[in-house]
C-alpha cells in the first residue's frame, strides 16, 4: 500500500498555494477527484493534475516530491496524518497546523511553522526567516507543538512565539526569539546579532554566546539548573539535541529583555 | 438606447407611489417620460409584480479614511476570516467587520445600495478618504468633513469672530476637502482631550478656548443653514456611550436653536442611568424630543450582536472604552492636530445586559419616532454592526413576531427593562423605502436620486417579493446603476465605478488669506497641497465630481 504521491511535473513560474492538500481534506476522496482540485497558481486557478503527477492511494499520508521552492502553505491548518516532502518546500510550511507530522528532506522558505498550534514539524535542511513566527499582523506566533530543524535558521526565528519548542541544530540568524512571549528554543550552532530582542518571557538555550545581545539583558551569573536534565531527557530520541546531556546542567544565565518586563532568559550551556 | 421595466410594483415615496404597478423607461442612464408609441424599446425587463425601489442610499457608513485603514491593518484575522475570492468580473477582497474597499463596494451593490456616504472625513485626511472611496466600486460616494475640534475654528469662535467669517471657513472646508456636508464629533471634546480633559458636557467650558460644545453646535448649524448647504450639521453628540447621556443629547438638540441638525447614531446617545446596573433606556425621551422638533433628524446606529470594530474620531469616548476591546488591541491617536481617532474592536453579546439593552434601545427609537422622513436606517457601520446586517435589521422592523422571538433570547434583565415587547408598530415597505431611499436623498440635497420620477438617475433596485424581508433585501433580483444592470440575483454582473458627490456653497475668498497664514505658521503642509482640486479628483484620485446645488438661505 503506497501513500498518495504528488510529483511536481515542471518548474513553476508563480507561487502555488498547496493548503488544500492536507490528509484530513483529502480523506474519502478518490484519486480522480484529487486530480481536479483547483489550486491557486499566482492569480490563476489550475487543476492539481496539470501540475502534479498523482499516484498511489488515499491514506492519511501524503508524499510531495518537488525541487521547487515555490510550493507555499504545505500542511497549513493540518489536523492529522503525515506529510513527507522529498525536496524543498516554500513559505508558510505547516502554517497554523494543529496536529500530525510534516517531514521535509530539503530546505524550506520563510515562516515555516508560523502560528503552529500543535504537531510535529521536522526539517532536514535549512529554514528561512520567521521560523515558528506569527502570521503577518498577528500578535502571537507558534502556540504549541515542536519544530526540529537540522540545518540553519534565518533571522527572527521564534518571533512572537507563545508556547511549544523549537530545536535548531545549525546556526541561527539575527534577532533570534525576538518579541518572544513564552516557549522554549534550543540552538546548537551560533546565534546572530541581538538575540532575545524584546523578549518578554520564555527560554533560549544556547551552546555558545550569541554575537550580541541587547544592552537591556542582565548577567545573572552561573547556575546549576536541574530542570535542564529533565528537559534534555525529553530530547533523547532527537540526536544531536540529546547530546546536550553531556554538558551537564551548569549554565550561564542572562535575563531580559528589560525593555519588555525582563522575564525571559538566555541560558548558555558550557 | 431605451429600456423599459414593465409590471413592477413601485415604492417611490418621494412621488407618493405606494405599491402601484407602473412602467419605468430608461434612456442614457436616466429615468425618462414614457416615449411616443413610434419609438423602439431596445430592451424590456418584465418584472411581473416584483418590488421596485430606487437604489438605496446609506447616509452614514465608515467606508473610507484613515481610521478605516487602521482598523483593517489592526484586524488581519477579519480579512482572512471572510475572504472573497476573485471571479472573472470582480477582484478579490475580504473582511466582515471592516471589509476592504472592493468587498464593501460589491456587497453594498449586491444588497441594492447605489450611494454611500462616509461621515468622518478629516480635512487633513480627505485625500486618503477619497482615494479609498474611489477604490470602492459600484457605488457613488461622498463625505462629511469634520470640523469643530480644529484649532482654527475654536479659536475664531473664542475670539468672537463674526458669523460671516465662520461661514466662509466652513464653505472653504467643503471646497478644499471635496465634501457634501459637515460633521462635528464630540464638539470640542476631542480637542479638550489633548488638554487632559476626559469628559466635556454640552455646557462645560473647553479648558483652553473657554467655549462650550453648545457654542460650537450653534455656530456650525447656523453656518450651514446660512450657506444653504442641504445637509444639516451632522452631529455626533457629547458623551457617547455614557450612562445618563440622554440629557447631553437633549441639550445638543436645544443648542441648534431651531437651525436644522442631524444627530447621528443616536442609539449611543439615548442612555439613562437608572436601575440596578445604572444603565437604562431613555429612547422614549429622545423619541419624544425628535417628534416635537421638526428641525431635527436622526440616524439610529443600531447595534447587532457579534464581532465588529468601533472606529470613531471621538478619541475621548474611545479612550474611555478601550478596556472593553475584544480582541484585546486598540489604538487612539491624534491626526495632524485637527481631530482624533480611536479604533477599538468589540464584540456585542446578547447575553450581556448592556449590549442587549443597546440593541433594544435602537429598536425602540426606530419604533417610537413617528416620521420616517427624519429617521434613517444605519448601524453606523461598523460601530454598531457591519452594514451587511441591514436585511436582518429591516426584518426586525417589519416583523413584530420575529422581533419578540429574538427578545426572548437576550439577557433576561435587559428584555425586562425595555418597552420593546409592547411596541406594536411594524414598518411597511413604503416606510422602509422612505428611510433607505427617499429621505436620505432629500436630507443630502440629492435631487437626482432616491426616487423614480423622470429626470432621476436610473439607480434602481428590484426585489423578489418574499414573506421574509431579510431574504428579500439581502438578494435583489436586479440592480441598475445609471441604467446599466450591475447585479443579477445578488451577484455582480458588471463592475462599475461611482462618482463623488459634493456641494460648493459660495464664500468670500478673502478667508483664504487667514487660513494660509495659519497653514504657514502651524501646519505640516502648505495650503496649496492641502486643497484637493477637481483635476486631482478626476485624474489622481480617479473619481469624477458631481456638484449638487445649495439652496438660498433657509432662515
């Protein structure tokens, strides 16, 4: 029994809205019906079959094969099942997803996991800006679930994040966890300028100091934090994040951003 | 080309036609006399007993200007939540409480509306307001310029300037801002807010200029009357939303000293402070005052339950209400030191005592004011509810059983506190046609619309007869805009552009020297960049100007 497979036939001249392809939305449909689902390509509507070779059976799994970075909104609002992307994804991957799993083998565009409320988003490549951020104009970003990024993140990862976990294996751009309301983010690589800008609460765990922090962060000294043992234990199936356990639970703690209440923390593990 | 609408039942109160079956002939966008028998009729619409009315006119709806755009950007979820996809004919839009320009124009036309008026055009923001209205398809538009909180007017009044000088300034403002009327919002109160005053009743003195709202209302209503501007002063009275404010409203009526004034969204100004909750209905007192004073007209600003957003120039009232913001985000700001602006999203709940009573007070006013020529059907879109709720509101007015059923669902203490259940009045189609067509055209001085006599623009709405008025009014069978069919069965069939309606009272040009000096000293732009010319309207902004006549003095 093979999962439903959508293979992009040719490169795209415009951006394509993929939000209709969620397991819940396709459930109970025949392959023929899926072929005629209208999709917005730029400002035109085209049938799915014009763009994709569609194969396999409708299950709660969808496989998307694409080397284009223009497939936007894959898994947006998804509530169940699994989407596997063999190749790249565009902007707004898993935007507002509530449950289920998305796995991507390549790079993804901006605002991946934005406004995510639950579920599991795994990216093997790099991500664009605003990973786990907010929909433009909204006041809250990611509100639940977990994002696991093996590669590098762009600027402003975790912007306006409210709850949930983001694990970043590579480096992170500037303004990491800017305006964070709450939640947890781990970066194993190097963080850019002004990490924690306008952070209200929440935790950013790093393995080395960021390039810079706002002047409104205060040095809180070195601490042994036992909760780290528990937190890192919860990553035990997630190498390389599970390796953090080797560093023990001693951290250098910085508190900020004092311009916004100052209850956030940046923990640097040594 | 000559078209004929035959067999329709006409409701044309301006010409005293009440449900008679008559034919209408249209040529070159206008209604014409029946032609000679020899003439060929190119197109005949056989209407066979359908209801025919002039295109509806909304005389108070916030569809353009700075604060509307602030509300749109503040509520992206409102745009996302009700998207309107593009079709072959229409462009995409969105929004429920605060629709985009395109969505607003299309939806108005789909309900049979052909002209809409933005009541709060700040002269400093008039360019933006006209641009947004020009971008609103399907309907003719116009605006009321806001005065009464600008420092020049307040200073002139406080210095005891002659009425003639003030008249010239008012007339100049109408020209410069390309408007059809003048509105005053919380007279003097927005300005007093900037001097840290948090309330200003009708006879309270302004902390700096030492004049009262009463002085401002009297001066402006007199100015418009003497200039012959058809639309009386459009007044958003003092103390909006404050329990016990009906006294301020009655005092504002008195302040006009017999000059015509229009009190807008009066539902928000008809509150008493009786009862356990210190909030009660004074609709009866207000209705009695309106019934007894023929110089007064009102529109209701009916509240409907559900999510909306309140947008107002009344910084003082909006600042006082910001704790009720739902969702919890709001803004109040000053605009070019000329007036203010407050945007507070709000959800009216039927199980909330105050909201439920607000709903009942609006309906009480509709049913207790006798003369439908002086009361207009509005929700103060979007402050009381989005304009899309008009068909529902019409049903509430026309169907007592429906009204009483809904009364059973609201907060029980509110339904006990209102006389609504005992009011037996049901509006007729004729009265609805007065409130939504004939009367707004008359009070705005639009002789070319709101009626179906030869000479009028062929802006016509044709409705299916239906026992449920909500079904009837939400989906017209046909809508004509200047003789062209633009809507069929509630769907746009031909997108068109509207024009801007203005008045141009005469004034003494010497006033411009005084205004120019003030601009040079205090303003951020020069006078010549401030004034909007006809050329700019036509080319830059993209809306032709229709000039309506002013009357001789109406003393």
